C-alpha cells in the first residue's frame, strides 16, 4: 500500500506535528508553532488519505474486517483528541472565557474532520465487502457495554468528587473546567468502546 520510504516519512511527519501541538513551544523566533503543527498534520493526513484511496487492494484488505478497521481508526483518533486536551489542561484551567480556547477547539475539530474523511475513504475501499454480520453485531454490543459502563463510572465519580469536596477546594472547578471534564468522560467511554471492539476483532482473527 505504501512505498518503502512513504510509511516511515508519514509516521515521522505525524509524530512531529503532534509533538508540536502537544508539547512544543508556543513560539519560535516569533512564529506560532501551533500553526506549523496543524499544517504538518494536514499534509500527513492528506498524503495518507491519497495513498489509501489509490492503493490497490491486497491481503491486508482481505484479512481486516470493516468493523475492525473502523474500531482501530476510532481508537487512534479518540486517543489523540484525549492526549491533546490533556496536554492543554493548563490553558483550559486558566481560561476565563471560551473565546480564549478558540485555537484548541479548531485543532480538535480538525482531528475530527480527518477522522471522518479517513473513515469514509476506508468505507469506499470496503464497499464490496460484507459490512456487518452476526459476529460484528455481537462485538459491537459487547464493546458498547464496556463503553457505557466506563462512561457511567466516570460521570458518577465526577459527581461524587464535586458533591463531597469542600467548597474551599473547588476553586478550580470553573464551568469551563467542569465542561471539559464531562467531555473527558465521553472520550474515555469512546476510547474503551473502540479498544474493546478492536481487541475482540484481533483475538477472533488470531484464533
């Protein structure tokens, strides 16, 4: 699917772009590094999408079920979104207004758009395959139970923490921070659901 040099180059470009977004300095020589990270991530994503859409079908396409492919893609991007928000926790905690979080929201939306485009490209590649059978439905139900349980656990834990903590220790719990904690609960539920689905497919394929 990829030439010998293309896959390592894409991995390096993607890794560098997310390092710039997650842990890189804000500015270098007066230039905002976040914009460079976004541009590099967009370039790497475009190259990956182009190769996925034009590469001939091979053994990998036959072995990997469409449901498993969707699960791995979903797991990758939900982990990236969670990692990005964690890396920006200091900015989120210190924000006095949602307008100060505009760049963070833009980057998250970009990740979601790339996720949607790659998922659609893979649907096109697998359009002649059986998209869902009884095994897929069983795995989806099992994974959904794991995701729902994780979401409930996170929400109950968050509610208990806020309810049982003294008022003097809740100065950090601004509306913005609380909203992002709820988003994290959704993200963790989605991460666990995608992980449970991907692992179930992988174990079934290995067996």
